[in-house]
C-alpha cells in the first residue's frame, strides 16, 4: 500500500513563485519585454512589478506546463505567452494607458466640458476676369433737312443837305522873261508882268436824297442725310484681383455645463481611480485569466 501511494504521488507543479525566483536570480523580466509605450514603465521597473504580480498569484501555475516539467522550461514558455497576451490586447492597453498617463494640469475634477477649437487657414484669394476681344460699333445718323431764313430791311426816304463855303484871299501872279547874247552864258531880264486878283468867297450847295426802298435777304441751308460710324476695337485682356494672408486662432471652452454638481464630479473621479480602474491591475488580471490556474 505504501508503494502504491508513492507511485501515485503527483509530479510537482511549477508556480508563479517558482518562476519569479528564477527570473529574479537571472535579473530578467518575468512578464516579457514587450516593446510598447504602455509597457515602458514595466520594462524600466520590472523587478517591482514582478514582485507585485508574485504576491497576488504566488500559488498559481502556468496551465500549459506538463507534469514533471522543470522551472527552466516552464518560465520561458510562460514569459513568451505573456508577450502574446500583451500583443493581442495592445490597442486596449494603449487606450487605457492614455487615461493612466493623463496630464493632471489639464484634468479638472469639477469640469465635465472641455473643448479646444483651432483654426489655421490660408486666406489667399485670387479672382481673374477675362474680357474677350471685341469691337464696339456706334452709328450716328442725321436726317436730311432744309432751312430758309428770310430777313427784310425797310428804308424810309432820306434827304441830306451839304452846304460848303470856300474863302479865297487876294492873289498875285508875277511872270518874268530873260534873254542872253549869243556869245554870253548869262541871262538878263527882258520883260516882267504882274497879274493881281482880289479876294473872293465861293459858296456851293449839295443835296443828297435817298428814296424809300426795301431790301430782302434770304439764307437757305440744305443738308442731305449723313451717317457717322465710330468703330472701337478692343483686344482680349484680363483683370486679376488677388490677396494673401493667413488666419489662425485657438478657442478653448471648459467648465461644468450644469448636468452634474461639483460634488457629483468628485465622487465619479473617486470611483474611477479607487474602485474601478487601475492600469496594471487590469493587465495582471488578464494575464492570470488567460494563462494561470490554481
């Protein structure tokens, strides 16, 4: 009977505690070196995190091990399996890590509304108007016309008397004749006569009579029809209106929109961080659920 009990004794099972002791001795991480931002803190401080994992799951065993396996075989398999769990849930852990890593200066316990609107746009504009080549024709037509203008001038009879008196004083007319010998160059007086006229007065009368008459003057303008055409030719041309610039601004709205009191907001923050969410506890629980058993 004693022999049977020794024969039926189960093989030893490698636990988390056994695997932790080995990785601690070798100074290597138990939960893999998965390369992701959410796992960076673990890779830096794995000795502390592995100790936490060991305390929680010390007596749990990797369920894929065979009976009689040695720790140096089980631990590498377990660490590789943990890598697979992290890889499979990478998106979920990355999003949870964003909450874990939130900047406290941008997080208000009392706010339930936070909106940031940023606009940066180019206000450069251009408007080109093109005018096709064209010819403008403007025609002026003047009608034919005839214009007569008659002016009559009436003149009455007009008599003009012109009386003129001419006074002539005494007049004297002297006449002297000279002769010379045939052989002498000088002349000598031969005879002399003097005519004397007394003073006189001459009067004449001139009458000018202009009879009654009428003058008629007619001016005639005879203009034929004429046409004046103006041709203005324009080549194609374009007008461009352009402006350039940039416009940018940032609008931030934050606060409490009134659907919850400040106390309500603080209680929700307390529950979230204290009772609901712990980033590393969530990952440790996923690893234990998928890879460990009692």
